[in-house]
């Protein structure tokens, strides 16, 4: 498993109510999504948060997807504080347990 935690560019289906990526670009390489494996939300608090207010709470939508090369990726949409930015969290190579 490789850890990334870096911003990515994401392609979404037109008119989608709940955005699920159809492709994304990471480190200059485009990855087409062939299967959505799971999706979940994280509204927890970061570790080490000094106070537990809604301002400190995470607002993320996670997606675990399989790409054309059979890799499994975990990407998320950071939607807190009025910003919407996509990140890649981790990657499992083909054959690795996700």
C-alpha cells in the first residue's frame, strides 16, 4: 500500500447529485475508474483537536475505487469551510489486499 495525501484533479459524471469520480489525475497520470467499491462519509474530529466544535470537524466524502490497471485507490472530497477539493489518500497495487 502506498500513502499519498495529496491533491488530485477529478472527473465527475455530468449532472451527478452525489459525486462519484469517473477518472482522476494524480502526479500527471490519468486513472479511469472502472468500479466503485465503497463510499462513506467522515464527520469526525482530527486527532489532537483541542476543542470539539463543528468548525474543527472533518467534512469528507470517501470513495474506494478500482482503476483500469486493477489498482485500488482511496480518494476523498474535502468539503469543509466552503471549499471543495479532492485528494488521494492511498493506493493498493494489483494483488494487494485493500
